[in-house]
C-alpha cells in the first residue's frame, strides 16, 4: 500500500493495457484514506520505462490547492509514483491466449 504525507493511499480502481503501436496506457483512481476527494492519474509509456502522467479529479472536484499538493508529491516522491505505476501494471489486461494484449 502506498503512502502520501503519512496518509495511506486507498486504490479505488486501476487498469493498464499495452499494444505495440501505442505502448502502455493505464490509470489509477485513488484517494487518501482520510480524504473525501478522489483522484485519477492517467499513465502513458511507449516502452514501459519512462512514464508520463496526467492528474485529475475523478467525480467531484476538490480545491486547486489539493490537486497541486498531490501533483507536487507525485513529482517529489519516486516511491509513491512507482507504487501507482506498479498498481496499474499489476492489473494489465491479458488477451485470451494468455499473452499481454498486442504482443
């Protein structure tokens, strides 16, 4: 389980797909255990090594200060970011033959 500023991160949903043309595309919906606001981090990597991301509110918007604080934490805390990437990768969708989709 991940932590942010001493608070446990509760993963609400996660997914990842991969194909040769688009690379890895995933998302993790999460909230801080003691918070009400849910966030979604959308993840993208062509080869699964260097990741780009986009952070958004999920259903209800919180304050700009909240999302800026989460974004800053993602930028500064490699373990937290790796936790979110690993969570999405662990939910990688498989094709019916048992291989990774698109390989």
